């Protein structure tokens, strides 16, 4: 789990349960994407909550989750957009 600390002291991360965030302050958690099944049993990662693309379809949910995390790391976490 990567924590990005801005010059103003704000901490950004892609949430998981690796690090307890409460000791760092009151977290403000928002959804970065929606990983959902398609009608034909495939999976997509919709990154529209962070102005991103629709990724997929993928044959397994795990592949969609990996693509979601990769995209967020490359395009959202470091840029803050």
C-alpha cells in the first residue's frame, strides 16, 4: 500500500487494509471505480468516478481488479486527478 503525502500534509492512497488509516487522521474514503459483471459473465472496471475509462471486459473478476489497481496507480494516485 503506497501512501502519497502532499506538501499540504494530505495523504492519498488506494485503500486496502494493509495500513490502519485512523491514526493518521480522519479518513475521507471515496470510490475509485466499479468492478462489475457483464451480462455475458465477463468483468469490467469502470473508472468513471475518477474520470477514467471503462476497462475490459476480462474473463475473471481478479483480472478486472488487477487492471483497476494498475490504472489507479498509474493515472490517479500520483497525479491526484
